[in-house]
C-alpha cells in the first residue's frame, strides 16, 4: 500500500481526487507558487474541474491568497454557493498553514497567531498592503479599521480584536522595558545549525503556531548570539533544538566554541529551560568530543523526526512542550509506573543516559551505576524518568 494511498484514505478522499506533489515542502511558501503549483493544489483539494479557468486567468500563489468571494463567483465561474463555500474553506486552511517567511510576513503571522489561530489567515492581506506591525501601531483606530477593510478583513469582530491587540503591543513598546515585555510572550525558542536545518525549523515553527504555541526563530544571518536573543532564551520556557546530520559540529572540541548555536545551548542550559532536541538522521557524537559546557544537552529527551510521519512527530513535540507526555520507564524498576513530564519553568526534560547500543535492555549493573554517577550535577536534579528511549546517550 503506497504512502499516497494512505494519505488519501486519511483525508477521506478517493485515489483520483488527491495528488500529492513530489516536493511537498514547496506547498508551504504559497506566495511564491506558480500557476502550475496552484493547479496541483486544486487537484489536491478536489477542484480539478476548475483548472482551465484558473489557468486562463493566470492565478498564481499571490493572486490565490488574495481571492475574495466575488472573484471566485464571477471571475472564476464558481456559481454554486455550496461549492464556493467548500472552496473558501480550503482556501482559509491554506492561508492559515502557509509559510510567510518568503514575503517577510513572519512577524505579522506571529502577531495574528497570538490573537487566535483563525486570524493567521489575514497575514497576506496585511502584507500585500504593506501593513507592518510598526506602521499599524502609528494609526488611529478609525484609520486602522479602514485599512483592514481595504485589505479584505471583513469581519467587524476580527477588526476590533486586531485593533485591541495592536494597542497592547503599542503599550509594550512605550514602556521602558518594552523589548523585555514583548520577548516574554514566546512559548518556544527554536534554533538550528547555521549550515542546515532551516527548512525543518520553518515547518515545525509553522505547525506549532497552528496549534497556538508562539515560537521565536532567528534568521541566522548573524553568526553571533546578541543580547536580544540571549534575553529571549533566558525568559522563554522551552528551547527546541533542531539537529540534522552534523548538527553539533560547532560544539566539538576541535572548534572554538564561540559559534552562535554553541552559545545558545549554553544559555539554555544555564537558564534551566526545557530543552527538546529534534533529531533528523542525526548521530550523537561521543561526550568526549563535545565542549564540556554543552555535554548535558545529550541527556534530554528528544523527538526523532521521521518525514513520513511528521504529524505524529509534531504531536509528540507538542506533548513535550505542553507537559502532557508520559514515559513508560523501561527498566527493572518498572514499579515507578508512568511518570508525568509536566514541568515548571525551573524543571527540565532531562533523563539519564541509557546505553550506547539500543540492542538490549539488561538489569542495572556496576557499569550502568558508574555511568549514572557521571551524569552532570545540573542534570541529576531532574525528577523525570531514569530511562528515555529518545535520549542522546544510552547504556552499554
């Protein structure tokens, strides 16, 4: 049974109604879509009969995101009201799940997501009118409401909620501690190696925001950790670390230890953040190869990323972040039962290491106890599981 068929079944569609493009990640950056990309999406959502009129009108990603009901009815000849409602529903879902980093819309998307997940669909409407957050703060209520109407935000309730949210942001910026006030609003600080990992980080960021979790992720244009990002790490509860192949190369003893990712990990460990590594075909290096100040990151429970099961991976990551995950202790001391991972700001997702090989699960022995005693003091304070199947380290 093919992966495409399974996806179709899960979405409740027939095999001929849904076509999964080979490059799934291209679906994220809708503003950059060509007409051909739009055609693929039409097939996917079950509107293949309208392909010709979309091609004739030259509807690309930019136009697709800005379509109004009148355009769909008159210009794209979708006369049936129920059919049109179905199409609008699919279009709204696309707007909410889109990656807007390609059009410098990430800040607006994050701002709208904090108001509510449904508000994210207005991102491109505002970006297309050049309504950046700093500009919106300078407008009066009346002017701001008029501009939102012009941008296609028709719901009066949503207009007023956005206006109130802009006022709150304005108050934060007017205070002496404005930067600190805005920084503490993030739930997650997400980072990745400068050389790779950006695409996976973008996907995870988008998926978490759709689940109502606010995420800060830097552009990684700078190779140094600035004071702004350092304060964010110190004030943010969760620290998600994307680790593709070679993800910790900058933390090896052979390097200077002053690169941005290295300093970010050190700051997260010092601030006692809940660190969740997300590994993608990543091999943990030997402890002796890492700088001593980042070795403890290997002891945290992690999420192993599998591209074919990304929904399950995101769900597991969300459970770690919301404190809803439970681990079944895989050791002779199984009377401990199921241990909650719910944690406060001062607790962590640390687990003691367990075997370099995953081939066996033998009773504790002298070697294992020795390894336990070698766990860094900052890690030993964790009250979480003795063994985690997703830690960076394992027992012999």
